[in-house]
């Protein structure tokens, strides 16, 4: 009895980071992630076909450029394996700092790669290499950020706290879009093609520096500390998660994959299509997209609060069914030249569904896994979904339209949306799971 009392008295008290620190540390990394990703997505849709593939026909150059966009998604599971392993063994904080550094260095380097006119095909190869390394860093980013948030959260506010890193997505997109919008207005098309597209990649260095400063102030999450105290960690988290939680990985992948397909259809693909087939200038479309992204941010928070009240499954199953319908009807919004009303409907309805899908998932994916494999499980699931849903979504949509017409643009997303509905129908509500185990 005396030994028990002594152990209790000497055990260090577990403290949560202040809410402001949690918000900044989790949100900042995701904002940088999406700033970097959309800088690449915008450049691959609007500039890379002429900078790195000028020897190709316009359609083939666009397809190849969008395929380089998908390289990072192939690398992201590698990053989730690597950073998930160390995140579940050594802790969330250290792993998050390293993943942000890897991501930042590779992104800034992209801004210095010479084009085809200078070094020929080597430019495209270097682009793919940097994109692959960027994907590895990104593979450990999201899962670590949501764990910093949710493992510091009160039990009845996990979805709200999980939305903090999710809100980083529209912030990153808004900053990136805003910068491209200003550059498009200030620089000539020739200047944008020459060096203007590089500026957002260089600007990423500032965000990375701020993110590293904030994250170094974090302490380890209280739930991971508790797991260490109880000796509830594992030396082989990857083997453990695939052995005991492979069903959760499979379901989570399809729950999230359709969300990714929608997101990059609304952003990367639509930028390419709107500026080449619908008569919108890049600056016009970026302005419309910035307005839609504000809607996206608001819905992330609102639907996460709703998911804390009524449950994750009701919110996300309803949104997945809505995506099935949207996949069939959105091509009708994109008819005619410079159809502003149709474009506003395409973006407005699309981001309504997108915000509802994306907000609560910051709590759902970690809730599918126990503490000792949570970093690995959530990260692997999230990044496998990125491969399935986003790696080829812009390219697949472009290919479908070229071969079967505009009405087929949503078929790939439709298939994933149906799989998301099936996955939710076979998944239990996660709102009340014991998150300390």
C-alpha cells in the first residue's frame, strides 16, 4: 500500500498544452502542407505543361504535368510508414518537427529547378524527385497534427479539436491562391511563366520557419505520456497495426478517398479545365476559388461541432450520399463559355459537401485505432486514401472527358463515393470510444 501511494505521489502530473498552442501547432503544419500542395497543383495545371513539357502536344503535356502532381501521393504512404513508426515509438512532437522540415526543404527546392529549355528532361525528373521527397514529409504531417489536437482534447470535443488542423487546409489554400492571384495581376504572362510561378515555392520557407518555431514549444501529448507510463507502446507499430487493425485501415481508406477525389476535382482539375476549356482567366478563377475556400473553412468547424453532438456517422454518411448525387450532376454546371452562374454552383455546392466530409474526419480516423498504433494507423489510412482518391483524380477526370465527354467527369469520384457509403454502413459510431486505450 505504501509503495502504491509513493508511486502515485511521485508520478509526474500530465498536463495539456494550452488551447492556443494546440491550435497553432496543429493548424500551422496543415496550412503549410496545403499551401505547398496547392502551389504545386496550381503550377502543374497552369505553368508546368509549358515549362517542363513544351515538346509535347497540349493535352499530353497537361496529362504528364498532372501525373507529376500524383507522384507525392505515391510517396505519402512511405512517409506514413516511416513517421508513423517513430511517432508511435518516440512520440508525436519530435516526429512532427522532422516531417515539417523534410516537407519544407523539398518544396523550396522545387522553386529552383530549371525548365526544359535549360536542362531538357532532367527538369521533369528533378521535379518528380522533389515531389516524391515532399510526399514523404507530407505522409507524416496530417496524422501527427490531428493527434496533437485530439490527444489534448476533452472527450466531448474531439471532433472540434480535430478540426483545428483541418482548418489549416483552407488557410493554406487561401494564402496560396491569394499569392497567385496577386502575382497574376502584377506580372505579365511571360513573367509568370519565367519566374512568377516559383515565388510561392520560395515563400513557403517563411511559413516553415514559423511552423518549426511553434512546434518546438509543444510538449508531448498527455495520452502518449500516459501510454508510456503504462508501458502501452509497441516497438513494431507497423506490424501491430496491420495485424490487428487491417479492417479499420481498409474502411478508413474508402471513407476518406472520395473526399480527396472531390477536393482535387474542385481545385487542381477545375483550374486546368476552367482556364483551357471554359474561357476563365487564371486570376478570375482563383478569385472565385478563394471565396469558395472561405465557405470550406466555416463548414469544417460547424460540421465538427455537429459531429460532437449527434455523432460522426450521421454527419459523414449523409455527406457521402450527397457526394454520390453531386458526382452525377456537377458536369451540368460546367457547360458554356464563361458560365459564371454554373461555376459558382460547381464550387459552392462542391465545397458545401467537401467541408462536411473533411471536418469530422480529423477525429474519425484517429478514433479507429488504439493509442499505441494511432499515429501509424491514422497516417497510413489517410495517405492510402490520398493515393486512391487524389493521385490520379485530376488526370483521370481529364482522360474521361477526352474519351467520353464532359458528362463522364464525375464517374471516378462517383465510384469512390459509393464505396464511402458502403464503408460507413459497415462502421460503428466512433464518438464514444475510449480514446485513452
